[in-house]
């Protein structure tokens, strides 16, 4: 991607984030909006956008051709988890933070932050690759990632595979992906009125997500954030090791250039926004999870333009 094109994509993202930051500062976006925006994105905008994009982009044969690409992020994330596990042991992180650190180290916010960012940078052409990364990311987060977080808590840890895991795994975006895939394989097209409705609702995905990120960044009190060894290690894991593992695995499993770029950007996204919520549910260190997630979100605004220039 040319420098000018990358710069324009990054400026688009930063401006929308800035609007969210300013509206929060002015009191227009309140605590209620902090709950509403993720719900709108997760339950309305993302599922409708995925369905519209997939069903207007792919045929049966085209979809089958790209599905094997999921192997690259899946293998890369497993390797990254192993590295994070080793680092957490070296740092001797206490129980209550160890599993949360490991989960944030290898899993990124690939759909809530990743899809809007990639839309701004690559347009609709990059969405299929985003969805492939999302499949691997969701599967690993709601199994291995959740197990790590739950092992930190006072509440009893969930097994890696359980009924709760399956329920969480089939989130609205994944359900939409599954339904759209079935319809494509059955060669059943969307009626025109539904396609237009889904397209318009889905167009909310990027602006709503960026407004929410602006709210998150506004809530980060930089005076209280101290650069500790584990925070530094997490930032290295999220923004250096994770993308490098994608490049390493893609060397042995060649994939199209655009798919590779999308996967690298996806791997360099901040920690999953759900991490702090799950830490609270399992009675782990919620404040630690919230601070780390917020800091990675803030740093991602610097990392994204760097990767776009490098790619």
C-alpha cells in the first residue's frame, strides 16, 4: 500500500476516534453510551454487515478457495500463546493476573476493532480475510483465552471446552457468518430489500466502533498508568510478536498478499475488549485487565500507521 493511501486510511480512523474522544469530553457520550455502542455493533451492525458482504462477494467456489487461509492465524496465535505462557512464568506474575496476561498476549480485538480498522484501510476487499482471522481468533479466545482468565479468578475455573464455551463462541457475528456461509453454499441469494437493509445497518460498524474507542481512550488516566515489566511485555506481544508470528507462519503457508496484510493488521490489534468483563465475572483482577486493555487500545493508534507504512 502506498504511503499516501495508508496515511489517508489512518487519518480517517484517528479523526473518528477523536470525535468519540471529544463527544465524551463534552458529556454527549455518557456511561449509557459505553454500554449501548458495543451492543449496537455486536448485535446489529456487525452481523448485518457480515451477511451483506459475504453474500454479495462470494460464490460457493470462491468461499471454498479462501477457507484454508484460517490455518495461518490459528497456528500463529497458538505459537504466540506459548510464548506468552513462557514470558508470564519468567516474569513470575501472581495468580490473579497470570492467565489474564496470557489471554491478552495472544488474542486480539479482531472483530470489534479489527474490522472497522481494516475497512478504513483496505475497503470491502479486505473483509473476507478479516472474517477468516475472526474465526480463528474467536475459537481460541472463547476456549483457551477464557480458560486462562477463569483460572485467575476466585470462582472455579471453566474447562477449556464446555457448554458455556460453545454458547459464547456462537456470538452474533459468528452466527451471521455461519448463516451467510450456508446460504452461499445452497446458492440462495438475499432478497434485494434485505441486502439493502443489511448494507445500510452494517455501515454503522466503523463509525460506532471508532466512537467507542474514543470513549475508551478518554477514560485512560495516563497519570495513573505506570510502565511495568508485564505491561511492556504485553505491548511487545500484541504489537510485535503477534504480527511477526503471522508473517512467520505465512512463510510456510503462502497466502494472497492482501490476506497477509489484513492478517498482520489483525494480529496487531489491541487486547480483546471482553477481557475486563470476563475478569469481573470470574472474580479475577478486573482493574488490571481494564487498564491493560485500555493501554493496548491507546498504543494501537500508534502501531496501526507504523504497520501500514511497513506493509
